C-alpha cells in the first residue's frame, strides 16, 4: 500500500500574507515596490504595485517570481550563473520565457515542496531580495 503525501497549495490568503509582509518591509525602508505571487503552475495568484513604484517594477517583480519558480531557486543565487563566463550564460535568450536574473525572486515551499514563488521589484536588487525573504518568514509563522 502506497502513501500519498498531500501538500496544501499556496492559497490567496497565503498570497495576501506575502504581499502585506513584503510591502511592510519595503515601506519601512522607504522603498515603493511591486509584489507578485505565482502559484506552482506559474499562474498569477496576487499582485500589488505601490502608487509610487516605477511602472516597470510590476514587470520585473513578475519575471523575478517566474524565474525563481522555474529554477526553484532565489534569483539572487542565479545572477552569477548568467554572466558571460557562467554555465547558464545563454539561458536568458535561449528560451521564449520571461526570465529575469536579478535578485528579488524567491521560491515558496511548504512541506519541502515547491508551491509557488514571490517576486519583488522597485528597490535595489539586494533590497528586493531582503523584502521577499522577510515576507517568506512571515508566511512560515
């Protein structure tokens, strides 16, 4: 008899928790951001752009989330891999997908399984990564 493990998928409540936490961290730093949450299939679950955030931050937050989801890794950990001498140098142009190798995207796991991703755009890459990881900690509470 086999045992099937079920993992609760990322919910809209989870997505709202991530957005509120990321925006609170950004606001505390004085940074206007956009925040995107994708489910495990790469579909938009939630999105919010601060009124003062630059318009392109909406696109970058979504692409960061998508990249983190597809590669199951924080985008901050992938930046060096796409540099000219990196092993994934051609990946950004090889695929017809919206990948973005800039810090600010993180995968979301539950029970050790990938259930979605979060992307933050609008601040410096290191700030966006910090806002995203802060939000993940809030979801784990």
